[in-house]
C-alpha cells in the first residue's frame, strides 16, 4: 500500500493490520513517534491524520491509507512550538514530547489563540511522567502569542 | 498449574504477565560489589571488574573533559540522563572553572568503566540517590581548573609571559597588556603537552559567572523536542531482531509447558524458545514479535509463585507492626529508657502504602548482542557496574567484557536501576541464544513493564507518641513494615526520613523498629525511595500533633527545628511560609497544607493549596522552598521540583498496584491513573541562598507533596489520612 507521510508517498507492503505506529517506526524509519502504552491512553504516539491529532498505536496501517499523515519529522525546525519548547526548556526525559508537540500543533491549527481551558482540554490525553505540564502550557501560550 | 492461552489479537499488544527474579541479588556499594564479584568469580580483586575491557585513553584533559580542534568542550557525563538534566550542572561546573564559552560546551555519556567513572557514594558506576552533582562537585571543579591551568601555561610559554598576567574568558586565553589572545582551539596542541597541575587553584565562588545563573540550561532540549533524540526504543542495527517475552502471570512462576507451534508460523517470527524468565519470540519487527507472542500457548508452573492479594498483605502487615507474627523487628533507632515512657495518653496513628509502579514513559527495553564471551549492550543503563556483573554471570564471561553504550532514558524513576538487571539479563539471554553477535532488541509493552514488579514496596507505619510541654514529642515509638529494597545489610532504606528526624531528636525516648517480611514480589528503588513514605508519616503526624497542642503547624515545627538546631529546615520553613502567604486568608473552600522534608541531603518545604468539591480533590498551587547547597543550575532545580511535585502528587492521588491472588491488576494507564495536565498545579520554586557543597535535586521534590496535601485536607475536613492513595 501507499502511505502519504510528511507529503511523501511511501511504500509499505506488510500486514495491513499493523498499527501505523510500528509502520512508521520499524518500516519507514521515522522513530520520532513514540510507543508509550499501545492503547490510546498516553499520547506518546500522536501524529496528524488529515490535520487532526490521532493515536498512531491504535490506527491500523490500512486505515491510514489515503490520508495525509504528518509526524514530528514533518514539523519544521523553525516551527513556533519547537522554538518555544526549547526556550522554556520543556523536556525532561523528552520521551513524551514529540507527541505533546503534535497534539499542541493540532490545537493551534484549530484554535490559534487557545485559552487555558482549551489547552487543558486538548492536552489532557497526553501523559508526561516527568511532569512538565506547566512548561508545556507556557510554551504553547508563548508560541500562540497569548499571555 | 495454571494455563493461559495467548491467542492472536491483531489490534494491539496483548496484556501480559509477571516476571520473576532471574538472579539472586547483586549488591550495591563499592566493597559489596567487589565482594560480590569475588564470590561469583573466585577470589579476584577490584580490578577484575575491568578485566577484558578495552583500554581507553582518557586524553590530555583527563576522563571528564575532551576539547577538540574546533574548540568544542565535551564534558563526559558518567551519569544516566533520564530527564533529571544533571548534565547541565555537571557541564557548568567544568565550564566555570575552565572559563569555557557555554555555547561551545556539550556533553556525552561515559562508557561503562567503574575504574574511571565510579560514583564515590554509590561505590559503583551508576546513577542514584540524587548523587550526580553532589558526587562530582570537587572532582569536576578540579578537572576544569586543571585544564584551564594547562591552557594558561601553554600560552605563557609560547609568548614568554608570567602566568599571573594571563586571563581566560569564554574559551579565550588573553594577556591584556600586550592585547594578545588565543582560543582554546589555537592552543590545543601545546596545552595537551602540559602536565596537569595536581592542585589547581579553584575559583572563589564570588567570581562565578555561570554557576547559579540562568545561562546554565540543559543541552538536549532541541533534540528532545524535535523527535531526533535516540532512545533505546529507536535503536536500529543491521540484521537486528526484535524480541518479546511471554512472562509468568505470577511473581515466582515459571514455564511449565509451552506450545510454540502457532507462534513459529506467524509471518516475520524467526525463532521461539524458552529462557529463564519465560518464552521468547524473536522476529523481524516489533509487530511480528507481538503477534508471535500472542500466538503462544503456555502452561505456567505456579508452585513457588506469590499468590496473596493486597488486602491480605495489608492485614498481615498491620499484624506484623503490632508484633503479633513471627517476623521480628530490629531496632533502627533507640534512645533513652522505654520503661514507663509510653504510659498515659498517647497519640497513635498508622499508615498503609500500596505497591507503586514507576511507569516511566518509555517501557523497559534493551539492545544486546553476544558473540562468544563479548557482550555488547546499547540501552539506557542506570547502574552500569551492576549490569555488567549480572550480564557477565548470564553470559558466563567477565564484567569487563560486557561493553555498555548508555543512551538517554525515557524516564526511569528508579526502574532502570534494579539490582538484578532483570530485563537486561533477559535480553542477554535471548541474544546469547540467537548468538553470533546478532543484535536483539527486547521490547516490553506497557503491560510487561507495569506488571514486572520492582515496585515501591507496600509498607505500613505505626506510631505512638507521648507529648510533653508545649505538645512537643517526649517519647516516640515507630514501627515500620517493609520488604528489604536491597538484598543485603540492614533494611535501612525504608527508615530514611524517620531515622534521625528532628521530631525524633527532640524526644528523649525513641523506640524505632523495622520489620522485614519476605514476599514474592520484587521490590525496587522508586524515586526518593523510603522518603516518599516516611515524609507522609512524619509530616502528617506532626501536623496532627500541632493541632492537638492547638498550635499553628508552621510555628510548631519552628519550635522543634529551633530546639534541635536544624538551621536549614528553619530557613526553608521561613522562606516557604513567606512566599506562600502562610496564615493569610484564602478563598472559601481552599486550605493550605505544609510539609518539610530532607531527602538525600536536600531540604524541601512545600505549601499546597487544596480544595475538595464533592469527590473532586484539587491542588491548584504548590509553593516550594529548597536548600540544595550552592544552586548550580537554577532552571533545572526548578524543573526537577516542578516534575517531582507532579510525580509525587499523581502517586499520592491515584497511584497503586493492587494484587489479586498475586497478580497486578493495573497494567496500563487506563487503570494506573497518573497526573494529567488539567490536574497539574502551578509550582513555584524558591531557592535558599547557600555556600555549602551542592546536594541532589532529582528526588527531593517528591516526598513533601503527599503530606502537604494531607495536611491541607486535615485543615479543610478535620479528618486525618491513614492510607494512600487519596482517591480510591
Ligand atoms: S502509545 Fe499510543 S497513546 Fe500511548
Ligand atoms: S518529558 Fe519525560 S515523560 Fe514527558
């Protein structure tokens, strides 16, 4: 099958039931998307499917066919979220952060000026065991230019 | 015999199972490790730990500093980077004394070599007890200053100038009078030839320009934000196989009979075989390994398995604490004569703590290859020396032949520091079976990880206190029930935070005992270890004592700290009260709770603002005061306290592993609830100025939050807390 990842058509001929997460990681060499729980509970594997945040651990490859898939590797270096993340030294272990950024990017695409409540609502599916939540929030607001 | 069928399930990795102790214990502590090695390999000395190791050239500036022709200064970090960001502080110590340009300083992780990279306190190469900064302060200052002196000397010789007239700033060596200057890069070849001074002059702290400033920031934010950081899970090597293991559903269980036929037929599965810890499936990729494992049919042998439930164990622990079983207590602190000290009216309380999983974001994993007697490991090693010994035993080789490339960990909280190297040995066993030096990546699912044990052990504390004048403790009896977290020496770790506490110091009679039951569930080191339980017991008890004496909890503590001369605790207490507005009115329905606790040499006070609306417990703000000696990297100190509060709060609110007939019930984040963004309080961190040697910061933020919340609840509802988690 063909998968459109970060605006490129990629070929995948394995098990169509394989979760997109493992297709990305093991077959397309895109390891920025992380495995955390496998059951759509932690958000570490968050990617965009047609612009919406989705948990790639729970989406079979076949389902992602024909969709525009965007991963952390498709987020440009100068993206305001990346810049803000570094400015606020958000990461600790860092393992959750690509998922956090993908979730935040989907939020800002939808609501460029989110409120605290918007941020809580959008981000509460993404676990950070290191507890960087407040810095994540500050970085999102910084990137969005809201106080 | 119990039977479990692992049928195929295409949608996601299936929920599995328990692990058992693969090896007896290994040991922590230098002499002990050597002793352990000697016992297991015959009478050999300390040096044997590195026999078989490839010789390493430390370079001109010693084992901790590398400088290259382009002027980059690389600080070699012997500690694991698991999120705590201690690399920033370590690099700053070197850069400060070296007068390097902070923008040209980076870090790399040290290879496994205990002879060079041992931590003095732990006695091994490993990361724990919040030792990174504390254990490196003198050594790295010396290393930085020595390297600086070498550049100065080289410059002085080259231009025939007196050493005293030469300065260094931002990686540039200069002579003001002649307006001559050269960079580290220019001088590198000459400086490398200078013999490093044995006692280089260290800076006066008043001249620090880096240490203690906001310039010191972690060096890995970019790679960790952009998804380019390489974790164990991301390792791809030529010809590498991926392995998953079906583990026994009970601790202490083992494989009875395994039907591997269906698993072998799964496309992508390369081999299926039994290992000490279960049945291994090796495959071309993660998904095939997962499907292969699901297709296994295993009968487990539970003859020696732990099959008790949490409720039964809790009841048992209470009996043990009362001295009603054959588990005898041993004294951890005694003072004065018990005689009639506990006659009359007593304050009595008891506390139950559940098992807790670490649940780091990255489940355990490891990459290993075994080629004859050479073992190569690529993973987030936390206790390299211990891992080398355990893997050498597994592969029948020497510790020095076990090469470890340490990667950053997607969290650990102690899970990667098990003294049996459980998952690492598992990976080595698989790689050994595969053989030929072919790399194998062992992948654990979240379920594997969370049901694997090495939990913070469940515990019971029981206190009886007689109070005297002003309601201050006069006699303090304290019984602790907890498994031994490390399998040697006295069961010390659970007493941390109780033993020698100021509240015991102020009493004239102390009767402290620890009871050590044996269970089949392997206990582990969990961020802040015994402190996360003892802080709850001590600080919540003291609040109740203050209330009984009709004294303000802060003022009551102040009286005790003053009496025993604990000036550091006094300072953090005063600072936290000032910053939190202690005593000032709050909105209706909100209350403040206070806790002060010392952990691994760092003192942290926290004031939490808490409300309860129906079932809904909210913590909106936590004000923290910290004394960690000289604050090297204030931004990272704040980050660790912020993170510690969230980690401790999540555990206190929701954390528990429940055993049902010995089987953990919470195996993923759906059942094992953790703190999420909408529940994360605003955390303010205030640092007490200090001139003392720096102490650790990775763990001390955790312990005070549970009692701070409990004390706020006490003030709101009048009801004390006697067990965790708060929310059931
Ligand atoms: S790995 Fe997909 S949500 Fe956790
Ligand atoms: S930074 Fe470690 S889990 Fe988020």
